[in-house]
């Protein structure tokens, strides 16, 4: 067991964590980024499509290239940002303000940090159906990791479950990788994702079956097919079933914020359906009710990389400021203007109504060191 | 191997593929890329079943790919419960299907 100490610990090296780290380091903080994956970048490294959003957040740039831009920025911070990959923060012990981190499979360290920024992103949801444990039933993230990070073909023919943005985009990515997509099934009577993404796969002849869901996976040792069923208005099976030839069933049925460490730290949490799960209450600086903890990105509510990057910058700036470092706090208003812009209009409606429920004017006991 | 050979957006050099190395799976020799997760190397070799559950003997494979679900536990170089989706492949690794919980040799804890 080794001991590590740092000014600011950033847990998670995705869009939010990387932005937080470079912002804090640019104020002069010593930052440590701990990332459980073998490389930095989070979800971004797996996205081959051009992103929406605004110019400041690289709209029109492909996801994996945005990851490249953020990594260059980290590189420029030099020794201001240290990085541990293949390292998972497993817990926070409030009584002695210590984090534990597992590096690889069997090496552990303790980390003491004056401030922490939790940018752990999201975890995928599961749905129950017979044989959903068979090898070949994969989360959308796993399918993306195999094909877009390691260049391994996930299968021959895929049934996609879920027509939200992730289901639609991953279907398209599968076709780019030369994999056939049998169909996309969606329980709701409408497509959840953006029309552009749906149109791209429809043009390539993939049926999007609304009011349909998976009934069961078929196969003895691995997935050899699936049975799908039509649903009525109350989501009950109508009895209209058909079997689908596939060797992979890809689940894209939603994400929930990853918040265990915030809970360990005793941060006030609240279940907010619009943000897709239980999330921390926060003030304008992305600080939680525990004055040593900030958080940003999907961990604070499922949204987009564009918003995750801005929230990360806010958290990095304000955590550095709380340490008495020369942070340009006038940037806070500019960052909020960007967030408001990203969340404007009809598409941002749900996010805005969720955020209102967990926003606090400020924490009474702010401890500036 | 089941590898992507061409891609309209990604240059093949983007894929994290280290040097080609040999390893064994349940005694059979296989090839994979060093530094990529063991589970990805197995998948590229067409192997999908990584362990069997303790009680019902249900096959388990890849699922989350981020080291969080324990679906991909295998015995690697004699060590059970290794998360193969996040453990990098090394030359000569001995990878085995894990049956049940797996057994670890517990080293005695010596006073520091
Ligand atoms: C298919 C798909 C398409 C998308 N398309 C778009 C788009 O077009 N436009 C857009 O703006 N957004 C898009 N997004 C969303 C965007 O990718 C995410 O909102 C964004 O990546 C969130 O960033 P994050 O840093 O909060 O989380 P992540 O990118 O998920 O990063 C979190 C990181 O934390 C690490 N981590 C978690 N727990 C621990 C721990 N305990 N210890 C150490 N490390 C840990 C994880 O390994 C991960 O790398 C898409 C997402 C997907 C899946
Ligand atoms: S696939 Fe989930 S822990 Fe490895």
C-alpha cells in the first residue's frame, strides 16, 4: 500500500474530468487524474460521429477528435497534471479523508487530496428478459469499446434494443465496422434520439420497430438469436412475436449517473428523473454539500459531452479558487452563459427542469483554507 | 481473427493494437495484441464464454467492458477473478475459463 497526496484529485478522465484537470492546473493546482480504463477520454474516444452543441465545445468535430484536443491540453499542463490509468477509486473514508484506489488487479494505494472533483460519468442500465446473462448480450458501451477502441468485430449480426441516441448511433457505428444490424427495437411509440441519427440508419435499410421489445435471448452457451414482441399502449406484449437471427444483442436502454463516491462523502443526493437518477445537490460552482467535493458531467445528470466539458471547467476553476490559488473567477459567468446556451430551447427543457431541483443558492459553511 | 480491416472514419492506426503476441486459452495457443484487454483478444479469436457461475453453471462472457460487472472474471496465470476486460494482455499469459468462484492462495500477512 503506497500513499499519494495531491491538491486536487479528479476521479474519472472523460470529457468532464479532463476539462476540470486542465482548468485547475492552469490556476496552478497540482492535479491527479485517476481513470479506471486503460486510456483517458471516457466515452469520447468511442464516438466516430460529429458532435452537436456549440462552437466553443467543438460542435461539428468527431467525438474521438474532441478527446484528442482535450488530451493535448492535458499534455500542455506538463507536471501540473499527473495521470493514473488502469486505476479505480474504490472508496472514500470520510473519517480520515482518504481515498482508496485499486491499480490493476491487486495493488492498492491511499490518496489524500485537499479537494476532489468527481467526474465518474454514467453506468448503463439493464433490462430483465430470459437468458439476458448469455454471452453475446452486451451493453452498448462494451460493443463500442470492442469495435472503436480495439478494432475487434463484436459479432456478425446485431439486434439493437433501444432507439435513443445511443442505440441509433451505435447501430450506425456497427455498420461502419462492417457488422449487420438486424433491427432496432424500441418500447416507446416514438424514436427517442435525434431524427438525423434515425434517418441515417433507416436509409441503410435497418428497420426501427417502435412499440417492440425483446422477449428473450435464444441459445445454449452463447446468443444464437432473439425473440422480439410487439407491445400495446400499456407496454404489455400483444402476442405478435417473431424471431430474429443475431449473435449479439446490444442493450442501449439508458444510463444512470455513477455517484457512489459522492455518497461515500456524504454529499446530499436527490433522485431526479430528468437527470436519470440520484444526483448530488450543487451550487453555481458545481460544489456539493461536502465542501471538499465538486462534481461535473454525466455524474451530475445524464446530458452531453458539451455540457460535461463546461461543468468540468467550472469545477476545476472553483476548486482551485477554494485553495486560494489565482483563479480567474470572472470566467464563471462566461461558463454559465455557455451552459445556458447549450441548454436553451426545447431540447434543453428536460435538463433545465431537472437542474432546478438540485441547484442551491450556496452552501452556508464554505471552508476556504 | 475477427478484426476490423477497414473503416470509413477511423484510421486503422487509431485502434489500440500493440505488438502481436502469443498466449494460451485453456491450453490452446492464440494470438492477440499486447496491451489490449485479454477479453478483447479472446473475442477476436472467437471465444465468448469466459467463466461458469458457481451454482447454476451458467456461461458468462463480456458485458460492461469497464471492469464494473464481474461478468468477465477468468483465471490468469493461476490467479482467479481477474477482470479480463481491463487487464492488458501480455506475451505468454496463461488464460483459463473460471469454473465457480475460483481459489486464491492467500499469502500470510507479515508484520511491516
Ligand atoms: C453512443 C454515444 C453517443 C454520444 N453522442 C454525443 C454527441 O453527439 N454529443 C455530445 O455532446 N455528447 C454525446 N454523448 C455523450 C457524451 O459522450 C457524454 O455525455 C460525456 O462523455 C460525459 O462525459 P463525462 O466525463 O461526464 O463521463 P465519461 O466520458 O463517461 O467519463 C467518465 C470516466 O470516469 C471513469 N470512472 C468511473 N468511475 C471511476 C472510478 N471509480 N475510478 C476511476 N475512474 C472512474 C470512467 O472509466 C470514464 O472514463 C454520447 C454518448 C454515447 C454513449
Ligand atoms: S465485462 Fe464487466 S467487469 Fe469485465
